[in-house]
């Protein structure tokens, strides 16, 4: 048994020796070698990193710019759509207050040519349906004509009359009637693609 044990020990020693010899020795050169890379590869890598960071930064900046532009347009549209042009009873001529408001709306529309506007004419509940449709049409037309005279391209302005069909305020007193005698704006953005 002693011989078998000695042979096994010798076999193990030989196997360990062979295994140790097969491992690569660490290099003594402090600079690691790269696989046949050109001398300026670090510059290419730096440029690639800079380009990637620039592309990411540019994409982020562009997204921020688009969001700011969207918010600006939304704010302008809301400013226009929140304001109504009010009319006196059974009238379609513009009051001085209406003209001041329309001048502000026209300034926005002259400067932002992507906006398409529908001017809706509305009336109070008094009168026949036909008469109110006609009165609403005169109201929306006078608003449209004012905006065109101010310099807004007429092809961007549509007018429609709803007469008494779409009241802003329900009721059958002067307070409700006065809120329903109006021209209202609907704004969309033209798709210039």
C-alpha cells in the first residue's frame, strides 16, 4: 500500500506542476497591450463618448425646447379661447370693449400663423331659431372681418353660427342672456407637414 500511496502522490505532484506551468505569467510591462489598435484609438473613443454625450444633450435640449414651445402655444390658445366677444341685445356691431379684445387676439394671430380659428356666433334664447342663426352668423362675420382688417389671413378664419343652440349660461334673465350674446373662438394648430 505504501507504493500505491507514493505513486498517487507523485501523480498528483506532476499534475499540479503541469497545471501551474500552463498558466500565463503576469506581464512585467505596466502598460497593458491592446489588440492591434491604432495609435489614436483613445482619441476616437473620446470623440465617440463626446459625440454620444453631445447627442444625448442635444436630444434633451431639443425635447425641452419643444415642451416650452408647446406650453407657449397652449397658453396663447387658452388666452384666446377664454375670452368671448360680447354683444348688446339684438345687435351685431362691435362695442369698444370688443374691439380692444379683438386687437389683442389679432396680435396673437398675426404673430402665430399656425393658428386656425373658428369664430362661433351665439345668441340668447329669445327670438326664433332662424332669426338667431342669422344673428349669430352676423356676429361671427363681424368678428372675422375685424381680424382680417387687422392683418390676419382670412384663409385661417372660419365662422359658424350656433344661434341659441349652445348657451354659455342657462337661465332666462338678463344676466344669463348677456353671457350668451357672444362670439367664441375655437383654435387649432395647422399641420404644416
